[in-house]
């Protein structure tokens, strides 16, 4: 038996479909399962009809867009004569309006919610920019970037959308890089708290990676704030960050970032070892020894295989005493090749190891071999060495009965 949606003609009293289905079930005309499907179908039809009825006409949408454009044009043309408080109030009004509209359409039109929230965040940034410009706070632009980062992280925690992760990552990069010109202790503490909240209260590896990198950047800023005279503070910052491994042992996915930063630091020191950047402030024997012990201790405390390669940075401080950089180049070359071989032998992903090995080769070539050897001959010799090692590994696996391509 079919029960059409318009069972009751217009003008008659609308009777609840739940009541009618219950009456039909009591009369034996419907079983319970059919009645439930009928009620669900009627409610779906009614919800679809309401959504269709609430959809604004095209002319209203076009008119709203034209009205908004005219308002923005009027404000832009008269921006200089508008009072300062009114400027701030206008942007605040637009910001609150976007957030309020997002909450209102959250159930009826969820696909527009994120767009409205992003617009609200954009109006917040515009409001802060107007405040800083109006009250001549251009010298505190670093504070503005950290406030934007805090709000982006708050949006990520509240609304859990990846777009706010991207906004937070961009804001973190700008905030950290702009802070190298000078930053106060209070702002460093504020940045550490915000970055820790980003790392602690999110579950996505994408968020934790950017939060970890932000904390690492702030630790480097602490060295600048404390007037550290040496050139090893980036390595000290990496050692300090191992406390994250102590408190967040179960969150192991982000630890590849630890290894990535160690690789970047090794390449960075390899590039700068022949320049005056290091020779102007050579490390002391005491500091080099203490830093090397710290890197070895990080591995001994955690006993993780990925941290073994990070602990090899303990050799870097002593290799810096050799001005030509040849010793450091040889050490990094051996480490890169050993890491690649180890990943292959243990059936681990080799993409990162191969890229690191290739970058090391390019760095060594452009620094030490550029004027002495043609690049094609350089890579030909490298290819022969790699093929020889691959043949040796294949023969070793073949003798063990584990032949792989």
C-alpha cells in the first residue's frame, strides 16, 4: 500500500505521518519494518522540500553580490576620511557577521560553512592590520604574525578543518622568520605555549609536524635572544627538542621530522664549513665535547633506530675544527651511504635515504669538485660505486638464499 506525501489535500488539517502510520499498524495494514521505512521516506522528502524552498533565487544572489561590491567600493573610495574607530568597527562587523552566518547555515547549507569561517578569519586579520596601522604599531609587526598564528591554531582546534592547518603553517613560517630581526622573551614564551597547544591538542601528523618545526624555530630564537656567540645552537636546539620524545613516546609518526631536520643541518654545516661564517667563531673543545655527549645520550635514552642516525651529528662539532671541510664531507658521505644501505637491507622505505644521498652528492660536487671535475664524469664515477655496492649486496643476499632485485 502506498501512502503519498500529499495524502492530505491542501486546506485540510495536516496530520502527523507518525500518527497515521501507527494507526495503519494497529489496523494490521502495515508491518513495523514497512512503517519505519515509510516514516523515514516521508521525513527525507519533507527535508528535501524544505531545502529546496529555502534556496535563494538567482536574482537575489546576484543582487547581494552587487550590493557587497558597491559597499566595498564606497568604503575603499572614502577610506581616508572614515574615522579610525569606524574602520575597525566595519571590519569587526563583517567578521562577526561571517561567523554568525556560518553558524546559522551550518545545518541547512554545510558546504558554505568553511568558506564563511575562512572569510571571518580574513576579516579578523584585516581588523588587526587596521589596528596596527591606525595606532602606528608597524614596529610590532612580529606580534601581529604571532597573534594571527594563535587564531589560526584556535580555528584548527575548534573547526578541525585542514585549511586552517595550512593557514597556521604559513603564519608560523612568517612569524618565525620575521622574529629573527629581534623578539622579546615574553613573545618567545607566548609562541612556545601556542605551538605546544598546537602539537598537544591535535591528532593529525600534518599538524604535529608544523608545530614541531615552529618549536624548533623558537628554540633557535632563544639562542639569538641570549646572545649566544657560537655556531652550534641549531644543534643544541635539536638536542633540547628530544624532550618531546620523552613525553610523547606514543606519537611516533612525527619523529621523521626529527630525522629530516638533522639531515638539513648536516647539509647546512657542510655548505658553510668552508666559509667565514664558522671560522669567525670556531667552537670550543668543551662545547663540542658536551654537545657530542648530548647527542649520544639522546640515542642511549630512547634506543630508537631512527635516532641512531641523528646521534651521528655528534661528529659535526669536531669536524668543524678542520677548515677545508674535507673531513666533514667524508663523514657525511659515509653516513648518507650507510643510511641508504641500511634502509635497503632492512626492507625499510628508501625514498628519504636516496634523496638525502643525492643531495649530499650534489653539495659535495658544487663545493669541492666544481672546478676540478666535469659533472658527467663525477656522477659516472658515483654510479659505478653505487652499482658496485648494489652488486655486492645482491651477491650477499644470494649466498643467503634471499635473492631480491
